[in-house]
């Protein structure tokens, strides 16, 4: 069971799961994100990696709002990406929600392993990407499900947890992933180009640059 | 922030929150439940209790299935309600999902307190109604949110946690709640009547009987 947003991180996490012998079930959430473009990437990637099933769940978080990704708050541009502030692109409780949906589906299909592509080094300061959060969620999952009660707890895998973006770019290259099929940008531009200036683009570009690798995504003005 | 399903338990939890001086924000989830009738009850109850806002979120869990409440698995009738088996009406990870949605909205509106009407005595053996699950979720919420990181952890209140159904019926009477406005039945019958034979009806009827109180919901054949 892989949470597949369509970004480079979740694509790499899915490829790692596949390499390690897991059959893939991939889950994307159409949550009212302004970069709904990522869902098409996720569908393509799921197909490419032979997912047993790819499920796209609708959950309109814009009814809740509170984030630049789900409301009309502007996406910040050219922000210092090493800031320790939690940015306005933080979607309240997003990973808690997404992991709980993955948990539900995992329980139904009898999967014991959930993969999520969070990483806590080159990330945007989102609290729900930290290792202590992931560990706590796994414990909540054990206590709150039939499988957990029956002694078959879930394992939440976060294989990118301790990687930098450069490490992830290198890992993706090692796995022969086409970075051009993934989509990270929060603010898609005309012509299917990434903006190059949102936090997500800047972290990604920095990672590829540090790894000395070419990002095959097309950037506006690039 | 109260998770309000429209049943007697969440109605009582909401009334307790109101009595204790909280302003109410009430959240219902249209999750593909076969007893969607409960949502109308929740709307009426939210209005009656002066909720600042009542939000009804759509999340189609029938895409995930795995429960008699969200798929075409039949709702069991006249089952032994003191069974320790987890029944087929268990919706995988439902409370984890619902609490995470409540958490998201609570964070957006700046609420620190989340109320849920779970109880672990006369319940249906659902793992996600147990105190240890609720405590673990609160810890996950602290770690996975901006509010938690900034030192303002959420409190998850489960005021019915240690009550029997009879206790809840008594508490509802003390709070002068009209039980006829709530809806617990999993299998609504023609004429807006409750079936009287699903687990939820039977637990509820047993509670009212033990408390010596009259349930104002109309039951089929009653």
C-alpha cells in the first residue's frame, strides 16, 4: 500500500517497495489541491510500476481550508527553503488523514505494509513528515484496527525518511526512474511547466543540482 | 470540535461539551454509509445545540469497502451483542479517519478540544473505540500538527468512554435531550423507523431498558 501523490518522493518510495518485492496498491487523494496535475502523474506512475490497483479517493479538504494548497491563499515564491517556520503550504493534518485512508484500504485488502515518501531532512518543515510522527501513527494504527488487535500490526515504511533531496534524486536515478513523469510543483504553469519558484520546486531543483543530475521536468522560463 | 454522527452517543457528547462551556463546531462525514439517515439527524442536532458551524464532509469509503456499513455485505441481525468478536459492521480505520478530519478542521479554526462519543463498555467490539486508541491518537495529533509543534497540543475528549449504554441514556435524559431526534440504526426501515434488530439498535434498546427510560425513536414493528 503506497501513498502515491505523483511527486518524486512518493514515486521513489513506490519503486523501492517494488524493488523489495512488494506487490503495489497505490492510493492518491484528490483533496482539492491546486496542483491537481499531480494526480495524472500518479496514475501514470502506478501503471508503469504495475500496481495491482490504483485508487483515487475524493476528499474535498478545501471545505476545511487553512492552506495555500487548498484555498485562495497565494503559494509563496522564492522563500528561504531552509527556514524553520512551518509554511502556509502546510495542509493541516494531511499526512494523518492520508495515512488513515491508506490504513483503511490496507486493512480491507489484507496488506500489512504502508509506504509513504516523507523525508525529514530537505523538507518544508511540515510536522507530519517527522520520524516521531510516523512512529506514533503506526502505534495508533495498531490500536485502532482489527488487524492490530489480532496481532498483525501494520508497518509504516518511510524509506526516504533520512535522505536529503539530493539522496532521493540519486536513488531515483539508481532505480532508473524517469523524473519527468513525476510532478512536484504546487503552482503549475501554462504549457504543463513547473513554476520553479515554489518551495517544492526549489527543494527539488536544489536536490538535483547537488546530486549533479538532470531533472527532466520542464520549468517555466527554463 | 465535535464528531457528530447523529447517533445518541455523539449527541450526548455534544451536549456535554456545550454544558461545559465550549462553543460547538460539529463535523459529520458522508462516508457512503447505508444509514445516511443519520446525517439529517446530525444536522438537526447541530442546529438545536447552536453549533457555530456544522460541516458535512464527503468521503466515499465505499470505494474502499470492507464493511457491512459501506458495501453490500448484509447488516447482521439479532447477533449476540456481548460477543467479543469484531463484527462486519466495523468500518476499517473509521475513527482514525474521522478523528484526523476533525483534527484538520480544529487546527484551521484554532480549536484545541476534540470531542468524540466513543464508549468502550457497551460497544460493538470496535478496536477504535478503546481508551488506549484515543490516547494514542492524541499523541499522533500532537506530533503531526502545527499546533502540537508550537506547544498547544489537542485534547481528545471521550466523555462517554467509561459509560454503559444505560449510563448514556440516563445522561441524555439529565441533559434533557430528545432521544427521538438522534439516529443509531444501521438499517433504516420504511416509514423512517429503526430496524430494532441490528447491533446498534439492540445495544441502544438494552441501554434504555436498563435505565428504565423510554427511547423516543420509532422501531419497526414496535
